DNA sequence: TATTGTTATACTCTATAACTATA
DNA sequence: TATAGTTATAGAGTATAACAATA
C-alpha cells in the first residue's frame, strides 16, 4: 500500500469502526445504558476505587459517584471501604453484576454474529486478523 | 475458520471496533459534539428534511429540532422551505458547515493516522480490506 | 496541607405530549 | 383526518464548586 493513501485509510477505517459501533448500539436493546455497561466492564477486570474508575472512564468524580450509586442500588456493584486508605472505597462487581454484564454482551453480539454469518470463510479469517490489529492500535 | 469460533469473533470484533471508536473520541478534542458532527455528516451526503434526519440519526423529531436550531444559529446549516410541501423544510450544509466538518474529520483522523504509521505495509493492506468488509456489515 | 469522595447546582441532550400549519 | 415540524416540560448524564473525612 502506497503511503500517500494512508490518510485516506485512516479516515475510512475510523468511519467504519464508528459505523459498526453505532449499529451495535442501535440494534441491541440493552437493559443498561452504554456508560453503565462501560463502567461495569472496567470493574470486570478487577476492583477499582471510584477515582480510578472516573479516570479510566474519562469522567468527573461527581459523575462517577452518580453512576456508582445507581449500580450499587441495583445490586450490580458492591462498594466496600478501602482496606488501607480510610478516605477511599473499593468497587467490585457482584455476582448479579457479572451475570447481567454477560447477558448484555451476548445481546450486543447477536447482531454482529448474524452479519458475520453472511461472509465467506476467507472474509471471516481476514476480519479475525484485522481484529488483532485493531486491538493493537487501540491499546 | 471453523464456524464454532464465530461467536468469539463476533464479540472480539465488536469490542475492537468500540475500542477504536472510543480512542478516537478521547484523543480528539473536537470543536463540535459527536451528535452535531453526526447530523452534519448526514447532510453532507445531500439535503434532508428534519424528519428524515431525525430518522437516520435514530433520534426524536423534537431532539433534532434542537440540534438543527443550534447548527442554524452557528451558520453551519441552512434551513429552507421545502419546494413542494409547505409543511416541511429542507436542511443543507452551508459552506462554513462543510469547512468545519472537514476540519473536525482531519482532527479525528490524526490519532488513527499516527497509529497506522506504526504498521507494516502488509498490515495496512489487510486493514484496507477489512475496512471494506466492515462497511458492508454495517451497511 | 493535600487528597478522596460526596453534595449542591446548573447545563446539555434526550424523550413524550400538546400545539400549529399544511396536505 | 393525517402529517411535518415546533414548543413545553421532564428525565438522564455531565460538569464545576464547595464540603467532609482522612492522610
């Protein structure tokens, strides 16, 4: 690929990814809003303080407080005292939170799975390799 | 690729696209919010009525009225009377709207372009093909 | 004093319901 | 009567500023 075409690819690939994300969002009728799912997905990787969660989600601490309050009230997240810092808290998914997150992920994947089934084996293989590259880019 | 792996790919690919979209959003400091850019991008393809625009953007007519009001006030969109239906309007990008959209797109592409430059020619070629497939999926 | 999290308050984007003008 | 768009109003999600508790 000639390097003069790179800006064009940058634009096309960005648009394509955004278009897919958009379709996934529109096609799946989630029981949780995107920002709730996103926060829970972070906690799935491991417990975090509210401050850490606000930072990775690129959201202000007061906004995260609000989000976490909702999740705690719903029983999806547990908010414990921090073991070594009395000012802080530790957030963690509950079993119900984990189950809910899996259910939501499966619903979101449905549309994508249906689309992939329309492709040839070679095309599926190409997308598998592209997925690895995209993850490396966004890392 | 064996078909039992397809659900896994559906999940991985969805996550990868969302991750890229997210990075683009976080890395670019846009002068316009995402929904404004999205609405303007639709108008770039050609003039639309408010109702049509609300439908493709999956948003209620009153929400679109608000969005359009903002864009008209900013001079980015022109709202003319519809030539054949007195109840309706026709929305179109102004020259300034077009220029602003180009500027925003370039800013968003900067991060992606920088990432693509770290890849080999073969990897870039693979992503080019993947882009075409993704667009077909999201069509 | 600095830091962590929360409360108080306000702004933006969204929606549903009611309204106006035209078909 | 039905449809296109707007206005009225309310519900989420976000932010900044001020506050309480702890380091």
